[in-house]
C-alpha cells in the first residue's frame, strides 16, 4: 500500500469514527495477521483488496531484520 493509499484509508476511517490498528512491517506477526484478515474476508472483500493485502504480507515476510513487536 502506498503512503497516499494509507492516508486515504486513515481519513476514511476517521470520518466514520472507526478505530484503527497499525501493523509494522518488520514485526514477526504482521504477515500472519494480514493472512488471517484475508481468510476472514475472502468471501466479501473485493479481489483487488485481497490481492493488495496478500502482496503486503509477502513484502512484510521478506523484510530484513524482522523482530518481535515493540
């Protein structure tokens, strides 16, 4: 996801008064959490959103210096 897409997502969530939670790419658990989101939303989320999430999880899994969450 690009910075512009991130900003749009956060602005939309804020406008709806939705809570958000940020995953950090180097956290060991982040790719698994995203894959769980995909699993839970595979029937209802648009295919493009599912692919975006999967690509993000793969980039996170391949990150150098992965670590436990702070």
